[in-house]
C-alpha cells in the first residue's frame, strides 16, 4: 500500500457540500471529473456485439491492461454472482489528479455505487457525497474523515470496505477512471445528441434549454460538469450527467468503434478495474438488458463545519433509505444500515 497521507494533507481542501452551490468558505473549486466515471457503465454494457470474434484479442489485451486487484477479500463470492446472473454491484470511482500512472493518487471526487439487475432490467446509480463524514476502514482513529479521502488512504480496497461498512451493502467490483475517459469515448462514437434541460454558459460553451445539438467530447463533458450556476446545485448536474450517459449508451450502433486498438490503448491509461475480461464478457452478454431502465438516486447530506472543515453529514435515516434501495436492487433481504463510526469504539 502506498504511504498514507498526513491528516493535514487529507483535509487540506475546504470542500463544498455535495448538494450546495458554495458556502462562502473560500473560492469555488472545480472538480472536472466528478461523475464522468459513469462512462464505465457505457463501456461495459454498450453494444450487443462489443466482443465479436474479430475484436476479441484487442478487447482482451485492453482488459488485461486495466485490471488491478482491489487487494481485499470480497464480502461475497463475486464469481458465483456473475455465473448465476444475479444482480451485481460496482463501485464507480473518478479522479482528476493527472493520469493513473501518477505518483500521487489524489482523492476520488466521484463515488457512485451502481447495481445492475438483469431480472428487473434496471441499473441503479446511487451517488454518494464525496464530502460525507465517515470513519475510513482501518483508519478509524482519524475520524471524522471525508469519504473521498478513503482512496488516498489505501486505494480502491479501502474505499470498498469503507462504503460497505458505512451502508451495509456488498460491493462486488470497482471501476476507477481518470478525467479524459468520457471525452475520449464520446469522440470515438462520433459525438452524442443532447437536448439541454437548462440554458447556461460553461467553460466557453453555451447551452440553450430545449435546443437539441450534437456535442463532441469536450462540449459534452462541459455540459455534464457545470454545478455552481445550476439552481438545483449538484442535483441538476446529476440530471445532465444522466442525460449524457443515456445518450452514450444509445449509440450502440457505434460500439465497434470502441474496440479499435489505438482507442483501447488510450482508454487503458485512464482506467483501472478488478473486473477481468471474463467478467466483462459476462456482463455484456447477460446484463445488457439492465440498461433499458437507468434509475438515478443520491444520498442526501447536510452541510456542517467540523474542526474547520466542510462535511456533508448523512443522517442515519437517510443512510437507511439508501441501504434499503441498494439492497432491494440487489435482491437482498432488508438489513440495518451501517454505523456512523464504522468499527470505531
């Protein structure tokens, strides 16, 4: 495991609340990746012929390149889950700190727990506030800590264990993507058609409500990133991100473009996952029907200053609601959500 950052380093940013538009505690910071990690869903599920024989080896080589074990023992038999075509969960993580080969890992500014249920043909995307007040698994002595710091403490494995304990929901796999992954995919499929739900200008691009337009990767990414000028704050941004992901998945006719060797090599530099090539083919083959219905949800927190830092505090009742939604989407029995302090005494 990489060296653990100091507590002061972990809390060096005064982060904005996940559902706010800024609290006046310093300059607004841009987090360009945010939910761009959702592209993983599109990459995994797009196109029924995504793994055709003629592209098999290209895809396999790329999958082998991006594979990285979480380094932990999973809470359940993940192979049995896929082989039994049972609902599967994937923790989607996004970071914007350089390329994935960087020396400093940074934090995960996007944390979404996705469940894919082939029986109900539903994919549920549950956004978790990156500034959520948690006890990081294995580092409970540093409580309170922000959820997005779990990755900096101990990579994907630590993040998985932290979220599992926090919500009492099993996590089967993870997928990490760096900024640039979404832009590359959108450009590779020739752009996407999106009808803006709001009029605004962001990063030099202007969007007009109700005026459908064809967007390239850069513009589509800008459309999905704007946050502070949206009257709905992060909730409005999630609506736009859901639009973008739906548009990408809808471009299944261009799926073959995603299997070109040069593109796969490029995307491999932006992505890490513990899904093997066999896992991916199983998902494409048996779970694609779940993209017919994508449900977007989020854990609602309340902004609170703790020790001079801005946190999002998710109440136990809200956590229980989130746990109920996720466990139901995985066809699991109802259970009590995790404790606020995880395993801390």
